[in-house]
């Protein structure tokens, strides 16, 4: 047999539960959702950085939009609701800054990368240099579309510096972003590809056969900035600051990036 709870006790319990519930509601943090548009080459590292940040800041959620920096730049110019932009090259950030679309004082150079030539892990073509791409047995070479993909822009600079761009251009399989280049090489759909060293490190299906000389292309610098139209500028600045923290930098370095500044 169950005993009936006395009315006075039941009433007190009800008041306690209502007050406790009200306290929980009052203590709940206000949610802020940030949208970060970032170069696809940052995906692995930035996903981990984002996870660490949101774990320490439960009131903030971060939606990431990855793609070619040029494509992301155009989206921002067209009014896409973006809070933070993390580019693979200064060019796209320069354009946004010239149009007054960056929050003043928020831009900073954060990371560096290297340009490398990769082939499928089991390739038997004997490719060991960029010059080898001109050989008749090399049929297809992939790199990003130079106009919108910074990795493609750097690839064109390297090939032009070496005087072989015209010869390679006829074999080119242009990709929408650097990760697509990586996929083409991984699957053996092309004989070689030009990517960042961090992309090559992320895959066991490819191997690096050459690194582009530093003087053959513009420095691969990753700038980050808060977008002026952000509705959560303070939270965006806080996340941007975290990207420069020792915790975040350790993650970026783990994935093969180097720091643009100490």
C-alpha cells in the first residue's frame, strides 16, 4: 500500500520544484551562433579547434562553411551572414577590406603553409619533380581553378616560374577546391596534383614527391578577420582571439601548419 503524501508536504514540494525550475531557466546562458567561413584546407584543424572552443564556451555554437577562399569571398560580398572569414590567401581578404566589409582592426595573419606536388601512393610513373609533369607519360595534372582557388593561384605561379605552365595547362584538370584535387589524386583519376603540404599529410593514399621552392610563388599566408556586418561582433572577436591562443596554435601545428607570427 502506498501512503498518501500530506497536502502541506506536496505543496512545499511543488513550490520547490517551481523555484528550482525558474532558477535553471534564469541561469541558462544566452545562445550565440557564429558562422565561420573558412578555406577547405583548414577543415580538419579548425573542426578540432571549434570543438575545443565550444566545450569551454557552452553558450556559443559555431557553424562552419568550408570552400575555396574565392568562392567564400563572393558569398560575403553578396551578403551571406558570416561572422568570421578565414582565408588561404591575402588576396581575398584584401578585396573584402577594400570594400569596407571587414570589422576595422580585426584582421590578422595567423598561419602559413607550403605548396607540394603529390602523386598516388602506388604511382609508377617516376614523377619526382614539377618538371617531370611535362613528360608524355603524364596525362592529367590537377590543381585548383586559379581565379577562385588560392591553391590553384599558387600552382599557376609555381608552374609559370618554372616556365612550364603552358605545357601543363593542356593536361590540367581544374578543381573547385584543394580537397577535390586531393581526392582526384587519391582515387587515381589524375597522375599528379598540386596541393598544400597539410592536405598531403591528411591522406595515406598519396605521397609528396616535390615541394615548391619558396621563391616560386607568393607566401601562403592565412589571414582571419571579423566581418563588419556580423550581428555578434563581440563573440566573433572572442573566437578570433582564441584562434591565436596557445591551445589553438598547438592544434594547427599538429596538422602541419606553421605560424605566421610568434
